[in-house]
């Protein structure tokens, strides 16, 4: 029999996501998937989802959900700057910290707190067993694909997962945190649509994340990036990808994220490298950022180094008794 968790309160901004939906962009279907796939992998591994740490989990972007175990025991784990409260079936109320798994029994209620910004993940042992659509469980609400009925989680949803057999130690790890260096980009492909000084402005100025942001993209505000002409602010629509930085006529950059469209008609001054895409997910409205240009070879090397960093973090996971408090010290530095 499968474990089962029922959604008592949906919260705000919560959806089922996995690594994404690949191979269908030529049909206009976006990749979707976790905004911060590395953080989601952290949660999944802590919940015991190894060696396949890309199981579907709950992505939390604002107010966390309240969940009740209707068939247990089940193991869960939080990753991110978030906490939760456990209302045990026996009547006790306990604080639940991130970075450590916890096993819940039938009748337990887990109330996940509000997230101050960025994203966090709640993983369930075995992953959320929602229907596969086009090879993924990721929710893409604009097309009503994935998740449960193509929507974010709602009250009454029942999330199937794996029952934990017998008493087991919990899994605990230090915090995972990415660096705060400039966001690395590869310039182009429409860099010739911008005045020469616009590239210097782009790489030498601070930009602020506005509150116009969702899973599709985020708008930035800062010194405008000048096109060579008014006509150069538009192009014949061509392919875009998560990380592409479009610049419309007002000169203010837009960074595309996981739920971005497959084509766009604004020129792209640069594209965020894959190694730094998870950092975009953790930016808060009002936070400033800078960009730094790298080559394609440097981008590939950065991705290898990021994976090595995650593997080093995973090796620090330890088994602990169920009543051990999760650590609060910073993790391995990601400054390479």
C-alpha cells in the first residue's frame, strides 16, 4: 500500500515539480521543472530518494502548505530557508527544521511556514506519485499540464508517496548555499542590436529584481540598455530558453525562467549560464545583481564545478537519531 498525504491548506505559490519536461519544445511545450533543481535534489536525497534525486517534490514559493498523513509512516525533508511545525497525532507540537528528514505517522499534520523569498522544496520519500504527462510530473499551469489537473496544489489533493518500512535513522546535512558573485552570462545572440556602450552598461551596472516575477521570468530595473535603433528592439521571433535575457524597447532586461515560452520577439543581449540558473530562483524582489561575461568553455567548466560542489555536499549527509536537531552552520563554499 502506498503512503498518502492530503492537502489541508494549499498555501500560495506551491506546485509539484521535477527535473522538467524535455523533448517537446519544438511543439511549443515549455520545459518547466524546478526553478532551483540543485536545492530540489538536496531535499530529495535527504528524504531518501537516491540514487534518483530528481523525484517530483513540492516547490514552495510563498506561503507553505498544510499537509496531513492519511496513510503512513512517510518520510519528508525540507530544503531551503524555511521551517515547519508538526502537529503530531498524539497531541504534541514540534518545530521542524530544514536540512533533516523526519518520519511522519498516520494522522500527523505538517504546517510549512511562509517563505521570505526565493524557493524551497518539500520532498516525500519515493517522490510525489502524480500522473506523468509527456514524461514529467512538473506543473505548467498556463497549459494545464502536469501536477494534479495541471494546477498548483489545492485543498483536497491526495499525494501518493512511499511508505517507510520500520524504524530508521533520519538523514541530516549542512545547509546548501550558492555564492553571491555576479551572475555569469554568455553574450548574444542579438548583441549587435545594442549600442556598443550598452554592453558596458549591462556588465558594469547593478540591476534590481522587481516584483514582476513568476515562474515564467523576472523583470529587472536599472540603467536602460540602448538599442541601435527603435526598430532593433524587435526581431522576428526565434528560440528562447531559460536564462535568456530579453531587452524590449524600454531597455529594461527580462530574464526568462523555467516556465518561459519557446520563442520570443525581443532581442537577447545574453543568456545566463546553466550553472547559475538556480541562483536566479533564490533572488528576492528588491535584491540587486550584477552580470559577468564568460565564454562557452568557461560555462561548461562552471557546470562541472557546480556538480562537483553538489556531490561534495551530498557526501556530508549523515544518519542521525530522530530527535537530533538539524545544524545551522553555513555549508561548503561555492567560490571556486
